[in-house]
């Protein structure tokens, strides 16, 4: 099914997506309509244009491919599925995501991966080809974030306050030096061969989606960020 979104408001567009029995949908001329794919399962949606905020929010098993950029809060609280963005993504990408994969070919904005969490076999994964803004992995409780930093550079491909409040999960950064303001509660180390092999499957998924070579992606130096169990966050709230 092909939907021309040029003259449609976000409610009309989402009604058309929900009402069709066709599992394969192409949206043409998307111009910022919000909530596309929210709560959906069993759909394969390709979007030409720029979807608005909360793309794939609470999505539960669909696949969305964006031929363009995405705005803020992509995959907010997503439970399962894949979001593949052939451009860049805005702020709060993967906010509180609980499962599924997000692939961003370009950059992502502030607070990507904030409140990511995992449970049993559900491991959320956020992969970014370029760089990330400040507060990457803020309050991260689980899951995996990989910043491939394809254009390269020795410095960490993130903004300020990376990992603030992080108490679970892992962050891989392609760089030689850690973020300059890394909190004391977050540890870093150089990625070893075993670390890189643990993310090979995700690198292969990213490479296949965007035309890269997984071996080349993993041939560079990475560092790994994890919560510092010897120096945990003991007081997150002010006492009464």
C-alpha cells in the first residue's frame, strides 16, 4: 500500500496505517506527521520524507525504514522491532526503549538512549554511524549503545555529560580517549577483541542496512563505558 501524506494531518495518516490490512506500507511526502507506527506490530513501513516526533513510540514488533531524517523521541519506549534511519535523528532517540534495534546512519541529538533498560531476553540496541550529542546514555539501566563515529577522530564522538546516572548496560565509542567529563560513577576501558566480537552481529546488521563493511567498522579503536560498581550512585534524590 502507498500512502501520499502530503495533504494528511497526523491523525488521518495514522488512521490509514492502522486501518489497512496490508502489512507492507510506503509513505510518500511525509512532512513531520507525529506518532507514525506508535504501538504497531506486524507492519513493514518505509517513509520517504521526515517523520515527526515520537516515531515508533511503544512499537511492538514492526519495522520502519526512514529515507531521510527523523525528529525527536524516535522509538520512545519501544518494546520490539527495528527503526532504520538513513539520515540523522533528533533528541531523545530511544528514550526508555525496552527492546528492539535503532539504526541511525548519521548523527543523533541530545539524550539519546536515556533510561534505556533491558529485561530477561529483551536487550535494546541503539547504533549511530556518526556522533551523539550531550547526555548520551543518561540514566541508562541496560541495553547497548554503539557510536561508530564513521568519519573518525581521536576524541570521543559525544557531547557533554555522557553516561550521567548510568547504572546498567554498555556504551561503545569509536575513539582513543574517553569523554573529558565522564562521571566518577562510570568506568571506561579500551575494547578488547572479545568486546568487539560481542557486538559483531550488530555491526553486521548496521553494515548491511547502510552499505558498510562490518570488518572495517570493527577494525578501529573503541572504548567501552560501563557503570563503576566500586563507586555507584548512592544518592540520586535529596533526603527528606
